[in-house]
C-alpha cells in the first residue's frame, strides 16, 4: 500500500542536485549529515526535501547501507507526521530500528545509525505508552543511542533536542526523584540540551516546540 502523499506541495521545496549542495548546510543543520557526492544519494535526499518520502526511502535503500541515513530519516519522518495507521506507524519504526541495529554493528562510527535508532524507538515507545516502554528498558536504550550520537557528532542539534525530550518525558511520567535515581533524568540537564540545540541550530522550529512542551 503506497504511503500517503505530502499534503503541502510547494515549488520552493524542489531541489536540483546543485541546489541541494548549495543549501545543504542549512537543510542539515539539525542532523549534521555530511554533504553526499554520489548522484544517486543526492537524488534520494532531493526526494526527501521535496516531501517525497516513499521515493526517498526506496532510493536510499537501493544504495544499501550508504543510503540508510536518508531512508531511515524519510521513513521516520513519514511515520511520525503522515502515517494515519497506528499499526503501520509502529511497523515502520520497527523497520528503522532493525536497520539501525545492523548499521551500528557494521558501521559503529556512523552517528545516523544511533540517532535514527533512538528516534524510531522513542516514537515507538510513545505509541505503546511511556510507562510500558520504560518497563521494557526502551528508555535506557534510547538514551544510550542519543549519547553515542552526540559522542560521534557533537554538533548534532536534533540529538540534543531528543535528549531534552528524554529528560522531560521521564520526569513527567515517574517524577523527578525516581527519574533521577533510576534513569538519570534531570530538569537542568534537559534544559541544557534544548539550549545547546538552539545554539547549534538557532532557526530550528522543532527545537522551540519541543522545548516549550518540555517546560510545560
């Protein structure tokens, strides 16, 4: 069954390979992805930035593990924001998680394998309830992957956002004391993560949205 189409078509989202190279630093200020040179990968990233998520994922996967970053990002963003079926959403996150675990085993120095692992697991956990996810140990796994992302890519703004969300959600669900003692979650650390993300990517809308939600 085809994926749902991106509902906001806009010519300004279209990027040729040359446009993509010129705007890469701005478009990837959040995920710290290095500029790709392979024409096939540029085509996949162009599809992603046009909102053609299914095409981007398929083109990425054709390139094997070299295309996992774009395939996993396209799949995760589509699943989180556009997929209406809860079951299909979870299945897509499970696909990303499995690919990331393979990537971690074979290419342990690639930050994207840890970030999208944490993202997919985190969103999966939100779908089954945070309490159930914590009982399964998902929370600690997410944190380990985010910590590794930042170790490998210190300027990964999105990983800092996700860690800020981790601290906030743990505290919200189990309280500050248990959150701190059991999961290492602390309000001050969470706030520091959001502030670092905004320092790295000052124009990020999602950083502000998640920061505001965390403060609430």
